[in-house]
C-alpha cells in the first residue's frame, strides 16, 4: 500500500467517528451513486435496489448520521469485485471532499479486510484503464487503485453469438459506428 497516498488517508479517516456498515442503506446508496455518476458524465447504474440486495455486498460509509458514500461488490467464495461506487465528494466544499476521499479509502480497506476474513482469494477493484488516448479521469482512478498495492491481472470476457441475425446486426452497427467516428474526425 502506498504510504503517502493511502495509509495516511486511512489513518486520518480512522481517527474520525466514521462508521462503515455492511448491507444497509441501499436506497440512499442508490441515490448517491446515481447523482455521482450523473455529475461524472457516466451512465447511471442499471442494477435495481432489489438486484443489489439479492446479489451484492454493499459497504456504506456514514459520518454523524449522514451517508457519505458506498461501494457495491459482487462476490462468490473465491472472488469479490467492485461493481459500482459513488460518493457525495463532488457536491461539497474542498475540505469535506478531502474528508470523503479519505473515508472512501477507508471503505476500500474495510472491504479488503472483509474479503480476507472470508477467505476470498481475489479482490478486484473493477477494471483498469489501458486505452491509448489520454484520459485524466480514468488515469486518476488507476492511481487510486494502484495506491492499494496488488497486481494487475488480465481477465478476458468472451461472447458467442448463436444467432446469425444478431451477429449480422452487430456487424452493421459496428460499421455504422466506425463511419460516424471517421466523419467526426474529418
């Protein structure tokens, strides 16, 4: 773990009366996460609260009775993977944003300890940007994830289309996207 970026932030957060709760306040997390994603220009999550309750492991972070942030993970006996996270960091002043940022690191640390206690072998923070184009926002997320240590692991996702019509439709859509991209760059 990075001592300058992460350990210090976690120690600052632990010194405050921050509470991290497991599998509570789904509705408040959903609301915070939707606002966070909208402000960041990301797609809103499509998982319903019922889906989260049934399949997810939710960590919410509270200070003085106020929910500040949350992380939703999917887990099985060997793996835990971050599905979505959001906070109030973008809607507050600079000082409170730093406080929430520290609480966010503490939340990840608690999720790591939770996974270790359960004997889960792989903790996955949910992707890593390796694109060729410079993207400061995604690169900052990479820095955040790297600060916890660990190693990058490549995972592959495979798809098999059993429908010829679906395959053809995907190819046509892909061609259309490429044409639009080329026109945009001209």
